[in-house]
């Protein structure tokens, strides 16, 4: 584990420019990729088969263009964003809401190991013994958006935690993208509302890449 403080040269420059940056980061894996071009992919834990397919395909295809994928290791869309990146032989970054001695969720411990093994990075602002307390996760979302050059919300209910990430992204001056969903689906209510509020709809990776001249 590498400990990086805000005073260190290795501290990610993207985080320096945001409001309330973490004073210290605990990192496993390749910390050097934290400054590379990255897109955050987030969404609900209660995702549908459609959401799973989209999260995997977007992350897979973006990784083929050398884009790192940032997410939160949570059950649902986060999990499949990480998996799709690994399938595409890309590098993915997971931001935790707990310390490394309390990996959450436990179902993703194997994925946790794969991320490191495949050249990705896992980081947290919490010390090793910190439990995954509910209040930690909204705070960690500011780091997900902070490390990302843009945020894609795949599926989200009206009050989904992933909408907190998109709010942080807007505050940080980042582009927000949303995947259109079934108008009768509760898990698409949040993403469809984002589009109505001005988020760019995503139907393929080029809707994202063209915003960055990639």
C-alpha cells in the first residue's frame, strides 16, 4: 500500500483542483494511472439486464481506446463497469468507502484482486480499519468524479446515490452523460431526468469520446 498526502508530488492533480480534496490517499496497485484520462461509470445497485449489458459494453469499448474507467466497486453497475474494463484488457480504478481491512461488498473481493492484478488501482481516503459506514459513500463519490474527466450514469432511480456523483461532477466542471432508459422503469427515472436537465445522452462510446476530441 502506498500512502499519498496532498503535499506529495504523486498526489493526483485532478483532485487538487476540487473542493474539499482528501488530505491523504491509501492506494493499492498502479497509482500513476490516477492522472490519466479517465471516465467514471456509475449507476444503481439494482440494475437490470439492460444496465449490465450497457455498463460492460461501454467500459469494454472505452478501454479499447485507452480510456481508464473509474467506479466504486459497489454491487450493480459499478461491478460491471470494472468487469467490462478488465475484459477489454484496460485499467480500472475503484474508489472505496472503507479501509482496506474491510472491503465492501465482500462479494467483490475477487474483483478487488483482479483490478490490482490487471494493472488497475484501488484507493480510499479512509484508514485501514475504517468500516464501510453509510455516510462514507456519498463522500467517496466526490473522489470518483474528481478522478474522472466525465461521468456516465447508466441506470439510476429517482434518488439513486449515483446522482450524488453526477452532482459532484457538475460542481467540479465535469461533463455528465446519461444512458437513456425505459420510461416505465424505475431504475431509468434518474438517468432520463438527467437528460431532461441537460446531460448528454449516450448511445455509444463516440458520444463520449467526441467531447474530448479522442
